């Protein structure tokens, strides 16, 4: 395993981190505990020592599961990261209550890395009013928070405002080869680097989209490295940046885990030619995708019953074949009729919840029109 040593943080962190947002789960979203635990323990055995969760992941079940899965492992063997749901913390008392609940769920007295979750302009403004950074600094003085940071979803200008407002230990951003000019992006990465604040990478494979790009995008990558998975290009792109402390991957299967582990034993950064290949792939993809939904489900549940991420997943699938054929079956035979885009009543509830700032009702209307217009597939495939 490749490690990044950071003297300021007094930490040696595996360059591959475990994101516990996409663990194996059944269709109802119930975590498959035995399978998920064996994945976490296999990662640990292979040298992964950073486990990232959050109060709300997997409908609030991720923290409890991670607590149980790692209960038998010596606490010094791994770094535990979790996040305060700032939208539920309207006072220091709320924050204390949530923090204590997180310690109970995760069966620990302290967090190695603690983050304010999914900051944007509105949340940052409210946090400042409440003095939540001062609250967290008290926890840090007590020792129950070892390193303090934040995760982020908004425009670059907001990122700069937050990053320069406090001497953060680290920050977590969406960082992948497609999103270099989106949210914090490369500009945000470089600002953090100048300030000496290491980056924890989330969404390196953009919710799986970069693991399965359209064939014309994939072909040059495949021919350059026939044995490498397409996801490995995205993981290596992020991990090649020196100010990256760890790259979080939500490894939901043994195959994904082993593929990721292979890339860090030992890690080989992208060379100049490979960087150029990836940049070309990014340009082609930017010209294709319908919208930037990552499938995070922060917008759910929709009061009208629309499965927002599923609709966008199928819509984006259209981009994967020139005639959109790949989307016909999921649109006509898989997604429940009651969960389709046409049930959106434009209440607007989802808009402020989407970290990607997608115009959800408008995109749902476009998705429905385009998917309904797909020619019927004679084979049903
Ligand atoms: S705007 Fe549409 S998709 Fe969004 S929450 Fe309301 S009904 Fe659901
Ligand atoms: S629409 Fe936005 S909030 Fe909903 S799943 Fe997609 S990216 Fe996440």
C-alpha cells in the first residue's frame, strides 16, 4: 500500500481510503453486513487505514455498521473520519447531541478526522452565526476531534471563502478528471496546496460514471493499457496529485476492492502521455453527458415519489451508445412507472438539496421527453 505522510497532521494515511457510502446493500437499501464487513477487513489487511463515513450515509445506517465492523480491530490501526450534518445542528447543544450519538454509533471516544458535512454558502453562513467552528475547536482541545476539516459542494468562490476563513487541517472535495472546472475543481486543489491544506478526494470515479464510459471514450484508454480497468484511470488521475492525502473509493464489491488495491501495490502516478489521454477522454465525455448527477440521493425522498437519481442514471446511460439503445430497457422495463420523471410536481424541495446544483425538475422533464422518444427495442435489450 502507498501511504502519504503529513507531518503537520502527524498522520500516515493510505492513499486509497474506504468511502462507506456505497456498501453492498439489498434493493431496499439494507446493508449486507457480512459481505460489507469482509470487504472492510480485507481492505484493512491490505493496508487501507482510512475509513470515511457520515451521520446520514445509507439512511443513517453506515456509522453503526462501521462501528460494528471495526469493533474488533485495535483503534490505533485505522483513522476514522465522519461528518457533522450541519443542517441538523442549529445550536451547540444540537451539535453535542449529534456528536455523542456518532461516538456511540462508531464505538469510539474520538474521531481522527472530523468534518462539517457538505458545506455550501447557506450552510457556511449559518455555521458562522452559530459559531460551530469554535464548538469543534473545543472538541479538538478536549481530544475528541484530532483533525478538523469540511467537505464541500458549491462554487469555487465559496470554497475559497471557507478555506481561507480558518486554519483547517484538511478538506474533502469532489475531484475527478471530468470535474476539473466544477465546484472546487483544480483551482480549489491548487489553492489548498498553496495553503498547505491536504485534500481528501471524494467521487474520484464520479459515482461510477468514469468506470463505464461510452465505447469511443473507453477505446483509447483500453488500447493504452488493455489490462487496466477504466475506473483505474480515474483513481490514478486523482491519486497522482501530490497534495492529495487519500482518495476515497466506495468499494461495494470484492472485484472493485481488488482492482483498486492493485493500483496501490505499488502506486504508479500517470505519466505525461497518460495525462493527455485522460484529458482527451474528459473532453469527449463533457460533450456527451446529459447532466452531472452522481447518484448521491441527497435529494431523496421526493414527496411525489420520483426516483430522481434513477431517472438521471438512465438518462445519462443514453449517452453511452450513439442511438441511446442502452437506456431503452431500464426506462421501459426496469424503473417503476410511479418513480418516473413525469410524476414531478415541481415543488422545488429537491433543488436546494442537490450538491451538484442541478436544475432537477427541468432536467427531469428533458429526461422524460428524450427517453420516451427512444425507438422501441425489438429485442427488449
Ligand atoms: S421538484 Fe419534482 S422531483 Fe423535486 S422534490 Fe419536487 S416533485 Fe420531487
Ligand atoms: S440529483 Fe443531485 S442530489 Fe439527487 S442524486 Fe443526483 S446529484 Fe445527488
